[in-house]
């Protein structure tokens, strides 16, 4: 049997002109651009951003308004630093959107984000605010100047900031505050994104409290279309790029890797 792969228009890198670049916090910039494919994304999906001669990297769609999409980029490497240094009018390459996003439910929702992992929550909060009776978001970071989307999120939900050094909001971690909120009851659903060990703790707690939970995983993506296997989760063989990046708590309970291991650029397992 011969397997074939037919490329769709969204699978080809296409140039988009940057409309706006804005610094959101100490090390994260938002880039806005117009693209009909990315504008059709749902919360939790991602794109591949391409800079010729540097790299192609996955980035969450942080918001969509009409035909304008937004991505949040943290300057940590050559490609991300170059993206953060772009100006309005310049072009970048994009393909996608890809993956399975969050499933939106009615009722009451708790959103939990840590660091730049909170990027998908703005788009998610916007959508949930029209659907849920109560939406609360916990946003955590090491310091106050690293908290992401506080003002923007506050337009759609109640926001609880938490920092490790206590410079803004409560002192502690997003996981600590999430545990308190979930243990107190009053939430039907939880949506989590950020460092995987943090998410693993929250997913486990949600299971014990009968709270439906979904988590967005960050793994190394090469192809983004489910072919290369670089983001496969043991032991189920789920591909984060195609079967995720959003998974339910029930799915993650069967994944040996979750909260323990990820794969490096070479595909080898490394401890989280």
C-alpha cells in the first residue's frame, strides 16, 4: 500500500504583512496580521511561523477579531527574537492553523495559564464569555512585569494574577491558586496551558473533584501535520500537532509521558 499526502493551501508557507507589533510584557510581543486561514482558527489551535534563513516555529493563535489574527511571541531564541524585532509593514511566513483546539462548554469555567503558556487564553476567554455563566482566569508568572494579557483578559472575565515573588497579585504559583479555586468548588470545566508539570497537577486535581479539564500541551513540532512523529506521546501514540495540542483529562490520564517527559529536537526523551 502506498501512502500519499496531499498538501492543502494552508500547508504551504504564505507571506502575510504585519499590521501591528506590540509589547505585552517584559519578554513577550504580540504580532497582528490579516490572513483568511488563520482567522478561521479556534481557541487552542496553532500556526507555524516561518522566517527564511532562520527557522519555522509553532505559535498559539492568541486572538482573532474579524480577519485579523494575533500571535504572542516570547524572545528566547534566534527566530523568536527576530520575530519580536519585526515592524508593521514587514512580512513573515505562516502556515496553518493546525491541531485540535479547546472544546467550549456552557456552565462555569476556570482558565489557568502560566508564563507565555497563557497565550491561548485571551482567545478562549473571549469565546467563553458569551457562552458561560462564570469565567475566571488565573494568570501566573515569576514577576509582575511578566504577566501576560492581564488588561485584555479583564474585558472578558475575572482575572486573578499570581507571581512567584509577590510583585503583583498573590504570591505563589498558578498551580497553588488553581488548587484552591478548584477545591472550593463552583466550576464545571477547567482549561489549562503552561508548564507541563503544573498542568499535570491540575489535571489530577480536577479528576479528583469531578471537574472536566482540558490541557494544551507544548511539544517540539517539525511537520505540524502528523507525519514526522517528533511529538508523539507514549504510550497511546497520540500526535500533539494533529491529535492535540489540546487533550482532555481522560486522554492524558492514559499518557505515560504527561508531566514527566518530552522529546528533544532529535526525538530523544528528556525529563521535564
